[in-house]
C-alpha cells in the first residue's frame, strides 16, 4: 500500500513567537500591516523592556492604520508609529497603535520575555504530515513548530476528492478503515 497526499490545514496568518526558550502560537491580522509583517518572516529582534508590560524594538517598518486603544491586552502584537514593533506581555492602554496580531495564549509569556531586554523570533507556523509505512499500515506523524498546547488532529480519507465531511479523525478509525486510507492531512485549532 502506498500513502497518498499529505497536507495540512493551517491559516496562512498563523505564526510562532519564540522567546526565552518558549514557543507561542499567534494569529496575524488579515490586513495590509499583517501581510507586510508576514513577508518579513522569519525575523529575530532584540526587544527592549518598557513599563513592566511590553517589549519593543525600532527598525521594523510596516504600513500603518493607527487607532487609539483604551485597553491593550497581554499577547497583543502592535506597531507604534511606522517602525516600532511592540509585544505586550501585560495590559496597557491609552495609546495609538496599528494592530499586527495576537498571541493565542499568554501562559508563561511574562516569564519568557523576562524583565530586561529579550531576543524574540517571529516565524511562520509550520504544519506538515509525515507518513511512513509500519506493518503495511500508514503511520501519520506531525512536523510542526507550533507549541504543544495547540490541538492538532490527524485526518484521513480514502479519496482525494473527499468532501470535508468525509475526512475522519485518524485515531478513531478501525484497523480495516486505516488499511483503506490513502490521503492524510492535519488540522490545527488556533483559538
């Protein structure tokens, strides 16, 4: 038996933020600023501490669409002016920013960025299937840079022309159903 198509379902706007040895999933907004930010990735910057709630660095020029924010939350990724990248690890407010995106979860973010300067890397999220045959059955693996906290489901179908409802969770299939699968993909839940 030969395994067929291996694919992944992940928004083009999903990124991973690396800081202090930890990984955080984030979503970039689908706008001109977000697209321009994605085009710069991967990007590693040294970010400076400010106000006990944010890290910033100058030199990342992006299109602007600034608006006033009464409240900014931990995990917000913003642009101050036209070239200052800001990652909030605490709440703030009362300033004008262009929104770039938001981290999915901020658990451990403050500890990861620490109290001084921090090197932070932003890169596009990777989600790929790996398939190897084991005893005549396909073993579907995952190649990703997403944090372990992101829920990833392995899906399988018997035909490339399968409609969305025909794709089933690979873990729930019987041995006989697994024998008939030829097409595989992954689905990541970034909520």
